[in-house]
C-alpha cells in the first residue's frame, strides 16, 4: 500500500466580518495539530496521488458545537468526506464570543499527498483519477445495491458471478478490506463511531462478513 501523509493548512474565514470571532480553544496552531492528528487520508485519493483544498462551511452554537457543516468547495471525491468528518470532530472545542450570532465559518483544508509514486504523478494523471472517481462510484453502487438486496432476500442471484467479477475489477479484495478495517478502527479510537460504522457497513455491503463483529458491537 502506498504510504502517504497529508499536510493541512488552515485559513479561518468568517463572513460577515465581526468585531470578535470564534477561536479554536488551543489557537490556530492547536487547530492545525488537532486536524493533522485526526485526518485519515482516504484510500482512493491516497492511491491516486490526489490532493487539493477542500472548503468546509459550518456554524457554531454558544457552546462551540459545530452544526450545519457542509462542503463549500471541494473535488467531489473522498477528500470532501474526510475534510467534513474532521471538521465535525472540532465540535465543542471552540471559544465563542457573546456577539457571535451563527455567522458561517469557512475552513479550507489542504491535502498534500506524498510518496514515491506521487513524485512522478502528472497533473493529467491526477485529473483523470478525479474524473474516474464518479465512474467508479457508480460501479461501486451496483455492487452495494446487489448485496443490500441479497440480504433482504430480493436480489436476482443469477447475476452474482457478474457482481463478483465487478468486485475484482474494483479491487475489493482482502487487502482492500483490511485497509478499510484499519481506517474504521482509527476512527473508532478517535471516538467517531458514526464514521467507523459507515465503513463497517460498507464492508458488509460489498459482500464480506469481516466487519460483522464490529457492527454488532458498536452499531446497534
């Protein structure tokens, strides 16, 4: 598996400009360190050397809890999901001034892939990988829709050989499942059970039982 890491840079933007602004409890450096410690570089972008700036917009309540978080500017790939996830993890860690009344905050998160493969990756290769993501998502949906229907007793199992072949094309093998399990466990250790359950359910929905134990334990 390609070893990669990400460097995250932040510029906190609050609109409209106010006399006092919410600040992360540990300051700007603390915010950078917090996000860096929580980020899990998504598998597809890691393997395809995709980086970029993902802008996450959100609001804070008086207790510093994040709400209405959404992607304000992204690439439409897995980096968007991870940027949104880690920004939500900052919930409760903000100091909110009395005159802040829910103005939208925008937090740009910059992902920079690293590794030998990424040194030689061309812009054209990366752009093609971004374009291919949506195609792969549609093929992935075919697989997951089939198994969801199968578990419900509604699938036409005559097509299962085709689904298995598609899984091989998508690389849904034991190594891939192990990498998803590893990422899910990291999220669980961060206290992000919701995201971990999402990953475990994905494993189940591509026809594997390797996450069933975790689903039963954490995701009832």
